[in-house]
């Protein structure tokens, strides 16, 4: 007689980039009871690099969502369980076969034990998992023995799965509270006793937010807890009196902050400035827009010509397209130019890059730049699009800013700031006339780029923008 075997499979938070350690669940597209298929997108998460949609790798029925939207989850932690029909996985198969030999009455419960281990959202040194694993090894005689020594947590053992773990959360007086190592370290650094914290995470797990909430009464006046409770749904804590608002730093914003601090205090920055008459460049932009010479529907902007000018200068001085290998104490000259474009998005500043931009013609570069900007605005930039950059442009001119001293994107040797284009009095052909002028600022890593090289790259870029038709070609 054939009996259908149903097993629980867990989908763990993957590392969707290089070396990412956590991601925030933005949106769930499924709920318990829904049927999912292999490859179906079940949620959208925000990593330190971008928002990414996650497809499930198996087919079945959603059993449980371990974390609500807005929760930051460590890579490798289970986020959803799915009941899969068919042959059970290799790991749970042994207990299912062994169960009838030992105790027919508990066989069904024992078959479910391996899946119950999946509720490790509150994993810690004293979950019942290690005892259950020992039970499976010796076989039938060991099962009753292993089951008896665990009467203390009464509700924890087998069948109830989720309910027992949740019920265990308040019973923390004599037990070790459920919290992950990073959360334990955070509590220790802040001087907070985990046993005094009310857990709000799935399965009675103490989260980072719980620890921060426990700090709030110490940091603000006595009436602050009520205000903080009202502010919780919008993920911001408001301190009464002064009207301060606290915004959690996570995702892209957190990664950007860490990267900028690392860059500012690792690479010795040098910034040079030059004012440029870009009247001819602005005329060329208008001509290309009106003629449609670059292609139907292709977006043409001053940034496009600035990008092409910089790429032309980099081709002439390839030593600027480099990175510093601290471990090997070597300068790495890169084989292709991946041009980064700093983009301000609702989630924070990101720097996606155009792969091998140096080999693209002007029409190709226009299409690539348009696609990059549209994708960034939609919040769909993938982690791969933000890796491997070699030189960056930041267009501060769109905010009406003349220029700035940009901070290097980590791993790159130079970044160019493109300032606002303004009509200014300018000496042209021996006369003072109104001309369209901008200011360029080039920051570079002085370990890789000396003053001469940096000056040549900046001056060459400026010269191309001053007379773009003569120096820029496309096909």
C-alpha cells in the first residue's frame, strides 16, 4: 500500500551578493496555506546592496512564515517552511523508517521531529534539537529514555512545534533567553540583561529591535515609552520634548555609511577642481536630442557626454583605472572600465555600474546609461550591477550644487563630481561674454594616482567637454 509522504522543507535566507550577512524582508507575496511552485517568487528582501526578489526552490504548500515584513534576518536563517509532497528528504528519511520499530504510537510524531528542528528561528544552546538527534542514533531503545529527561519544558518536546516555543519566551527567569549571537553581543555592549527583555520575534526570539526598545526608557524621559510605542509601526522612535526622531539605519543606507567611513579613513583622498566652458557640449546635447542621431527614444543628457569624456580620458591614461590590493601590497590595473553612476534612490545612495563601458560607442553608452538610471529609480538594481566598479561619476549638478569633494567608492581609484551648469561671464575669443560653465572635481586615491596623473585625467576630461565634436566619436 502506497502512502503519500509529506515533509517540511525550509528555505533559508540566501547570500544574494558577495559576503552579505543579512537582509530585511520587505514584502511577502505568499501566506500560510498558499501553494507555491519551484521558481516562484515568494518575497522581496533588501540587502546592503539592493532590493531583490527571492524565488522558492521547491513545490508545495506554505506551512509557516518565520518572520514578518520589516524584520532583518541573518543569511542562512530559515524564513519560510513548505510542506512538500513526495519522497522525504534524505535526512528525515531515517527517523520515518525507524519509528514503527520503536514505538508505533509515537511514530507520526517522531517523523515530524526532524521538521520541528526547522523552527530554529530562536536557535540556542538549549533547544531540544541535540537531544532529538541523539534519540535517532541509538534507535528504538533510546527513544523513550531520551523523551523522559525533557519533562521540564513540558510543552516543548514534540507535537506542538510552534506553540511550545512561543510559550517558552516568557519563562526566561531561569532559562537562557532565545537570541542570536549578534543580538547577544548588542545587548552586552549596551549593558542590557536579555532576561529583562520581552521577546517579539517569531518563536519567542529576542530581536535587535527588542534590545533597542529596552534601551529607550534609559535614554529618554519617563513618558517616552508610550511615544515609542506609537512610533513603532513607522519604524522610528520619537523622543518627546525636543521632538527628535530616530530612524533605523539598515539595508542600503547602513552599507553606504560603512563603506564611506572605510573609504575615507583607508584611502588618502586628494581632490582637484577645474572650471570648464561647456557651451559647445550643451549645444551638442540639444543637437543630438533634436536629430535623434543616437537612436529613437534614446535619452540624451549632459551626463552622457561627461561620461564619454571621462571614458576617453581613462583610455588615454589607463593607470587611473586601478585598485589597491592591501593584502598583496600591489596596484591592480583593471582590464576593463566599469563606469559607476551614483544614484539617489528612496532606499539611499547606490552606485550601479555599466560593465565594460570603455568599449561602448556613444549610442550604446546612451542606452546603457538610460537603462541603469531607470532600473535604479524603480529600485530593481541587482547586487551584480553594483559589483566590480572601477571609476565613478556623481552628478551633484542636478541638485543645483556647483561641485564637491566626493568620497571614493571602495575599491576604486577615482571619482568625478559633475557640478551645475551655469551661465557666467567668460573670456571667449578675447571678449567677456556669457558662456555656460560647470565645475568638475576629481577625487583620487593618492596611493594609486599621483598628482600628475590625476591632473592629466581631469584636464583631458575638461578639454573634451570644451570641444566635444572634435574629440568624441561614435558609430
